C-alpha cells in the first residue's frame, strides 16, 4: 500500500456484519423469585446462533455469581438485573 493510506492501520474485522445479529436481538431481562425467597435474574430471547454458554460465563465472571444455561436462557443467582442490562449493552445487545 502507499505511505499515505489513512485506512492501513484500522482494526476492521474480516466480517463487519458479524455483530449485527447482536444489535438486532431484543433480550428480556427479568428477576424471578425462587425457592426460599432467593432472587434469580433470567435473560431470554436469544437467536439460534448466539453463543449463550460463553455469554453466561462472561456474565457470571463479571458479577461474581453462579448461574446456568437452561432451555436457551441464562439464569443468574442474585438480584443483578440492572448490572446485567449494563453488561449486555456493553456487549452490543438490546434489552427490555
């Protein structure tokens, strides 16, 4: 390339539309009460090609809490709904 190319050092992914699926998904984040009055945050509404297991692992690490993936939804222990919405927004997801 030439010495004056302004686009040479840009960090452009090979597929710039890869994150578009995240932006078009609308996830539902809600708090549910489980056995013995324990709070649980449920994240639902993922499309088929989203890596839910990896996202759940990242959320659990960021929140310092336990959780699981069941039937395509993420279940996190504790009342962390507001923080989960923030973390999902930082990852490019829209939430309700």
